[in-house]
């Protein structure tokens, strides 16, 4: 059954959604592929890896932002 999220409806026409269409599609394709070809047990085992990838990205961006602030150096801001 397909469930549509009200949050997705609100975000569908924003800059954030336009910036993240490809990562959302890649995440969806990875999830569907893992579930279809390997099953639910491998999917559940792969969740910590993908959460780690997302958290690693966030921590890295936060680290660069703090380093830029500490040394008064301009850093790249993806969304502002």
C-alpha cells in the first residue's frame, strides 16, 4: 500500500526538495533494491550503515562550519 506523507506534500514545491531530489531517489532505489533482491533481514542489517553515512555527512559539514567560524574563514554553505 502506498502511503503519501503530508510532510512530503508540504515540501514538494520548495528549494529544499529541488536540491535533494536525486539523493531521495538514490535512497529509494537502494531501499527497493535491497528489499527486492536480499530481503528484510539484510535490509534491517543495512540500516545502521545508511544512518552512519547520513550522520557522517552532517558531522563533517558541522565540523567545517565550526572550523570556519573559529578561524574566521568563509566556508561553503549549501542551503542558506
